[in-house]
C-alpha cells in the first residue's frame, strides 16, 4: 500500500498511549457478580413471560434463547453510549493536531455527529429491550467485555496539549474504534439480523428498520476512522500501518472477533482518505444492508 511508511527502525506504539484506549471489563459468569447476574437473568425471564414470550425460545436452531437476546440488547444499549466520552475527547483534541485546518475541522464535525449517533443507537436498543421485557435498560456492575462478550467500557485519557502526542493518540484511538466497529459490522450485526429475519415475533418487523439505520450509521463511523488513518499515518514515529493493524486487532480480539485479514484491512482503510461527504452521509460501499 502506498500509505505504508514503515522502516526497520520504526518504533512500536507508546505502551501507555495504547493502554489508554484498551477496552475494560470482565465476565459475569465467573466474577464476584455471578449471583446477582443469575438473579437478573431470572428477573428478565419472568418479565418476558409476563409479556407472553417464552424466555427459552430459540429464534433459529443453535441460536441464543430469547432471554439471552434480551440481555444482549440491554448490554448493547449501554455499549452504544459508553464510548461517548471517548468520542468527545477525540473531538476536542482534533483541534490540537497542528495539521491542515480543514482536516481538523472535518474530524471535529465527524466526531460531533458520531456522538449524536451513539445516543440515538442507545435509545434504539433500549426501545427494543423494553418492547420485549417492559424493563428499563439499566447498567449493571458486570457490564464489560467477557469471553466473547459484546460490551465495552473505554477509559478516557486525560487532556493532552502536545500536538505530536495528540496525533499519536488519535491515530491509535481511531484504530481501536475501527477494530470494535468493524467487528460489530462483520459478526454481531449479521447475527442479529438473522435472528430477527428467522423470527415469527411480530415486533421483528419494528426492529429490522432500526437495525438498518444503525448499520448505515456504523458504516459512516468506519469512514471517519479511515479518514483519520490516512491523514495521520506517518505524522508521528509510531503512526505506521503495522501499528494501526496491531491496535485494530487488539480491539477485535477483546470483542471476541477474529483478527482482520490483509484483504479486510485494505477494505476498511482503502487507498486514500474518503471525501468529507462520507463522514456525514456514509459510504454506500460500506453500508450493512
């Protein structure tokens, strides 16, 4: 790829900066919250039964039960709003990059739109959870990445003034975000659609248009991270293609998703930065139908 700036002496990412963006969490089944987690599953099963749903029903052979799906949707509603402080960090610091003003302003507007999208997505998933259970989607102590889990909490870095350090941290932050969102688009999202399309639940017809809107928004978010990659690669000694891949795959692994292939990586980052319109409207070729 023409964007590859590697040399034999290229340094690896600053471990401290990389760690700042690493997802946090644990598995409820094997934690101090295990008893409370099991009690919550029983409460949700009862709520589903009260609404006429069988909590043990599977929408397709080998798939999760309706009770498991409901809990997954509750957790995703928390996931969607969890990264907003991190997106706001990126937005603030986009004005400290000390590069082309147009690029800084494009990123500022893109992160602003993304933070609003995440609020909307949280509301969509909570509505879906409520329609199944009649319960509010409340955050639980065990919400976090587990073994193959789907929820993420990001520890937001403190504010930074040095432009060179900002360029490195936004580069790595974009890589982590691309890893998480590409994993959702490639694995979790198709599974959710398969569940609903195979379902005879009347509310599936309500949920599918919401999922399609989320898919369009997530495609636009991938374009934002691709834009940041192309404008920041080589702008710091650690801002290399290899280091970006490492961060992408670290995020995907914590999400329970296989590492991106070389072909998949090239698909996500492309050969050049997307036009500014894609940061707002979304690229058709990346939409998840």
